[in-house]
C-alpha cells in the first residue's frame, strides 16, 4: 500500500516501492499499481454518480465541473506515469496538476454542501478523502528522484 512513508525510486525505467513498515519492495509497472490512483478513481466514480442527481440547472456548471475535476486526478497520474520514461520531471509535473485538481475538488464539494445538494456527513468524508489524496500525491512528488 502506498502511504506517506513509501519511498519511490526509479532506475532503468522501472519504479519500485519500498514501504518503511513492510521493508519489502514491489515493482510498480503501471499507474494502476499506485494506491493513490485507486483511491482517486473510486471517489471519482462516486462523484460522477452523485453529479447525475444534481438539479438540471447544475448540469452544465457544477455537475460538469466536479466530474471533470475528479477524473482529472486519475488522468494526470496515468498520463504522467506514461511520460516518466522520457522525462521524470514530466511525471512530477502531472502529479502536481493532480494535486491541484484534488484540492479543487475540496472547494467543489463544499459548494455542493453549502448549496444543500450534499449532506454534511458525506461532505466531511469526501473532503477528508481528497485531503488524503493530496497528501499522498505530494509525498510521491517529494520522493521521486
């Protein structure tokens, strides 16, 4: 599991993850191997389903924006990972864009709550998850060499 204590190294185009707790290395062969990708993907599915329940007046504004921003996190992790062999700096750049989208989602879910579209308990859950995703992504950026 990718955690804030996970070290990421790249050598010869192959990335490995070394979790300080397990002291075991496992190869990262796809963006899908990152726990942060899976968590971002799962919440983006929930956000998408939620967006379909918003009032019609929000279809081309708030609903569209939260779908795009939530999916942007996953897409930027994937795109950056795909470009890392040509340029490790590109992977970092795309991860930073994903962090921005994750932070943006905290604003959008707040709007959803404050406009009465989202219950406070679900708002708190999603806000915390996006905060965690941002921290995981920042940790990954910091540990990439």
